[in-house]
């Protein structure tokens, strides 16, 4: 039985003070968290400040990116060891915004996955097609290619620590969401590819999140699908009330 995982990607929002206030609001309203996992991914500048608030709670801490080297003369970058040191357990890798704005490739994401795993971090690996690719009937081809490139060289044991996030790029921040049936179809396709590469036991254990305009009013229908094991939430994770409603999906 896979434990659903709901992760909030705060992107480039929230000062340190604002992040602390949001975490306090989340913890005040969280209540008992059963049968699911919750992770928040603030910007780098807020990680150290929010970590003490999460100690002893059921909320995990994640980062939004890393560099694949342990240390070195890489101005402006943050290493896996630094993230582990500050208390992160997860890291988002290969988000479409990183691919679009910073030229990240599947091969680069693959290096980052290996570095994250070596540091004891659990990667949340993002895949997804743009609108033109879906309209051309190439969504599975694109997502399959991303999976092959990002996961190249990983073994079944390593894959067991990886979370996949399917985020159709056309749905991120647009208000458009894949229908539950469409999302389920792609999640089933992804699990099938994992089955081919890593075997049925590993594939059945890997959690696959849906991301792309997840909101309180659509999360229940999405989470009712057989192969959707959580959500990677963007804008709706920036306010405590809405994010808590998503975390407490029915």
C-alpha cells in the first residue's frame, strides 16, 4: 500500500518571516495526519529558519533544487550535503520551470538524482509534456523519454527512494488541470514504464504525484484515481487554509 505524499512547492515566494508565519499556520491547523505524508519545499533562504518548527512534527522538509557536486567553486549553487545538513529529506528535481528557464536536461537531472540519493535525500523527479506535444498526440512519447533519461542507470533499490511527479506543463499555474481520467491514464503509463525498467515490485511501490493547478476543489477527484499517489502543489500551497484542505483530501 503506497502512502500518498502531498508536497508544497513554494517556488520563489516567501521571505524568511513569511515562511515562518506560513509554517506556524500550517502546524496550527494540521491536526492529526494519518495515512499520508506532507512535505514543504520553501526557498533556500528559509530552510534553516523553518526547520526547527518542524522538528517532532509529521511535516517533512524539502528543497527545490540542488547542484550535483558535493562541494567546489560553483558560485551560487547549493550542494546535496548542504541540504541534508540543514534538515532536508526531499528535493524537487527537473521541474519544468528549471527546464524552461535554466536549460536543464534529462541528463543533468539524472546526475542530480544520483547526487541526491548519495546524500540521503529523496528526489521528487518531475516529468510532463507541453500543450503542443499533447495536442500532437506525443504526450506519452515525451514523458517516456524524460523518464528514460532521468532514471538512466538507477537500480531498483535506488528507485524505491524516488518519487515521480507528473506535471503537464500546460496545467502549471494556468488554472487548467488534466481531467482525473487523463491524469490517471498518464500515471498508469508511467507505472508501466517503471515496471519495464525496474520490475513489478519496485513499480508498485513508487509513488507518483500529480501536479498542475491542484486546488482544494479538485484534489478529491484526482486522489481517487488508482495510480495517483499524491500531489505536488504550487500556488495553492502558499496559503495555509487551502493547502491544509488539499493535505486532508477525502
